[in-house]
């Protein structure tokens, strides 16, 4: 199976610590550019948060189901994050690519490394918080995590912040301090691909 398209827009991988603002930026992008982006819906074993929809935000599955998908070679990558399993299925990417949309993947740093071993050829963007203190505050204010889950995410964030500084891992690192500024940066790096999709529709 070939996930690296010869034509069509390049996929985009968004990564960065939990709480850095990936979903916030992504939702804004998908709203402004309706019919341009398609979200690759990952599998996860974590519980849905209030407002999250199965099949839209994630495919919420049991560990058994996740393991089955791994065993059946249905995933292009999978990782353990903060005590839960996460993975990207081939079909979640293909569903988006079949519509000629820019496929957006939201994955952790392990996902970034594993996707680099595939032929997907995405644009890699890291969203980073201004500081650990601000990240912690945003995660606390989001009120989605238990204290244990919060601490695990902060630990993972320290590792992510270190690794994402490495040369050549990301095409662009955006510090999400002021949301509007971060959003403009994200848009500007994607404008060429956005244009491609819009032109194809004409
Ligand atoms: P992620 O998807 O990376 O885990 P979220 O998009 O859920 O992060 O953002 C974490 C929290 O921080 C959310 O409550 C969100 O509203 C808030 N947030 C995101 N960006 C900013 C920003 N630039 N300034 C202040 N708060 C922000
Ligand atoms: P959350 O539980 O906050 O939705 O996500 C936690 C972390 O898992 C985030 O860093 C997010 O990017 C990552 N993640 C979400 N889906 C996937 C996936 O399919 N694969 C990998 N490797 N990470 C994922």
C-alpha cells in the first residue's frame, strides 16, 4: 500500500506537548478552511472527554481492539502515551486522501519518529508552549485530566520539548504564546497546500 501520494496535497503532522494548543489551532483551521482539511481520526484506548465524539475526535477502543488492529497490520504507527495506547490507521489517512483533502495527523513525538519511517512524506509542525509553567496552567485550566494524568503529561512534555529542539525533526516549530500569532504562522506555512486544494476545486 502506498500512502505517499504522487499528486494531491501533502499531509500535515502536528505534534507537541499535550496542552500546547494543537486541537485549538486545528479546529480554527478546519473552520476557516472548510472542505480543505480532513482530520485523520486516530484510535485510542483513553476515555472520551466531555464533548468528544467517537469516530470524529477519536475511535475510542478497548486495548483488545487496539491490539487486534496492530496484529492485523491496520495501523501505520502506534504508541503508548500517558498510560494509554494511540495509533493511526491506514484507512483513516486513505479516507481523507481519497477526497483530495489535506490530511492532518495529531500525533506525539513517537508518532513523528515512526511516521518518518513510512512513505507518507508530510509537513512536520511542532506546537510548543511558551514555558512549562504556562503549559501546566493551561492543562489545569482545561480540567480534563486527573492529577496523575496531568503529571504524566507534564513528564512527556519535558521529553517532547527537548526532542523537538533537535535539528531536522520538524519543518517548523511554532511557540503558541499569543493564539492569533501562532495561528497566522501555522496558516502561512500551509498556504501553498491550501491553494492547491482550492485550485483543484475550481
Ligand atoms: P492540545 O490539543 O495540544 O492538547 P489544546 O488545544 O486542548 O491542547 O489546548 C490546551 C488548553 O489551552 C485549552 O484549554 C485551550 O483553550 C488553551 N489554549 C490554547 N492555546 C492557547 C493560547 N495561545 N493562549 C491561552 N490558552 C490557550
Ligand atoms: P490526548 O489524549 O490529549 O488527545 O492526546 C495525547 C497525545 O497523544 C497527544 O500528544 C497526541 O498528539 C497524541 N496522539 C493522538 N493520536 C495519536 C496517534 O494516532 N498516534 C500517536 N503516536 N500519538 C497520538
